[in-house]
């Protein structure tokens, strides 16, 4: 099992950042960006830039056929996942390995329903501080992809294949042998930082210092810890401290995706974050007042958006 071709769907912050890194280290045509004809025309006309450098991507429409990708990476927003799953059908073959860099704790299972869980590795993207404005992406920290099998303690041939490819392309990564707990840990971080900055601040710097915003962020994260115990994941204060250290290492001028959505007047992933917390709280009979407040405030902000 050897990875030579990679397809990426979703040319947001992560898609641009990962695509630009890989395109300079792979043979021309071996990295494919999947998009519909209208998007491709817009990308070519307006161009795409990463840290001031123009990206020369090889674009492929969903309808185009050819050899399947060895590695398929989803970098769409959660709202676009269903359409993306259908759009990549010509990229998936018997040996294709799939990584999802989406937020939340459900995308792997959703993708697996269509293409089979045997193709899917669990994955989280962490440590990046990318900001996308129009066709310009800037970042200080690329972060990394952390991936592994759903079953704890297993390092499978798929994991080894991705590891070898990432080593070859100098792609930052970490192999995790308790991947589902890591997925929940990243979910806890997103519940805290994305929503809190969207409501109380403008960038990471606002929650890297002591004050109301940081206190509310940590309180929202602790509600996830309580729910994780009920779900058998068992996050702890040590996990919270780990993710706070990740957060504190980001550029203070960077912004989480939800803050970028609010500033661009786009509907956010609040239902994926606080919405999931509220559902789990109701399921287990546990109050989640901080996430309820964040949910309500973000929904109130979004009342004035057009889409």
C-alpha cells in the first residue's frame, strides 16, 4: 500500500494550506483539488494565494473519471459534507484511504456509511492558525494532522502508509493510538475557543489572556468533560490542560473559523458545537448552561445573515 496520488475536497483554509504544502512536493497532476465547474472557473479567474504565494492547483470536477486517489482528504465545512461525499465518488477505489479534517465527532461515521469504515482513518487537524479572507490565506503555524484507527492501540497498514507518505512530503503529523478520545478532545477545544471568540473576542489573543472570555471558554469545555464521562470517553482536566497549551501556542492574531464566519456574515457550525453539547446534555439529563448561552447568542447574531 503506497500513496502516490492525493485528492482534496474543500478549498477553505485547510484545503489551501494542505494543498499548497503538498503541491510543491508531489509530481504535477498527482495532487487533485475536487470542485465543480463554477468554482474552478472562479478559482482560476480570481486566483488563490497562500501566504502571498499563488497556488497553482490541478483542478478536477466530480464528473471526471480516471484512477482513484490513494489518499482522499475532506476539508469542507460540516454543512457541505453530504454534497462532498457525492462529489468524490470517482476518487474512491478499493485501496483509497480517507481522512476527514472536519470539526466535530461524527464526520468519519457519516463518510463511512457511503464508502465503508474500512477506508476511513479517524483524524483531527490541530495547532493551525490560518485566516482566510477572500482568495488570500495567511498562517503562522501550519499545525498538524493527528490520525489513527478507531480501535485503541492499533497501528494498521493504512496508518503506516499515510505515515510514510507524510514523512516523504514533510507533512506535519502525529499518530494517535487512542484516536476517538483525541477526537473528543479537539471537539472540546472547538466548543470552547470557536464559540467564545465568536461571541466575546476578535482573535486568539482575546482568550489566551486571563479574563471573562477565557473563563467562559474553559467553562464551556468543562461541560464537554462531564458529557464525555457519560459517553465512556472520560476526558479529564489533564486533557483540558493539553488543549489549552495547544491554544496558547497559536498566533495571537489568528482567528478560529467561527469568528471568521461571523465577520463574513456566514452561518457557522454552532449546531455542530453547542448544538451537539445541548443534545447530549438532554440525553443524559445534564445541564449545559454555558453552551446554551453561547448557542443562543450566536443564533441571535446569525438572524441578520443572508446565508
